[in-house]
C-alpha cells in the first residue's frame, strides 16, 4: 500500500484505506473502491489531496497506523 496524490490517481486504482473528509462522518470512499475519473474529481472537490492505494508496486507493504 502506498500514498499517492489525488492528481496522480488513474482509473482502476484501488483505494487502500477508507477516505474520510470530515471527522465523525462516514467515509467518502471505502477500502477496495475502484477509482473512476468521477471519483477522482469528487476527491479533489472535497479537498482530499492524497489517498492510500493498493497496487503491484506496493504489494505486501502495510504502513504503520498514525
């Protein structure tokens, strides 16, 4: 899993961790969601600058929790 800029997301990328836009609110996107151009644009409009994704490059890497 690795963190990438929302601007660099590509259709088909898979979300690695739930994406929250506000504390105490349900997530905007859940882990495992596939990115589409519409989702990428919605993330930008919501002010999200980066997300965790799961891909072949980072397979088997689990970042520590904050």
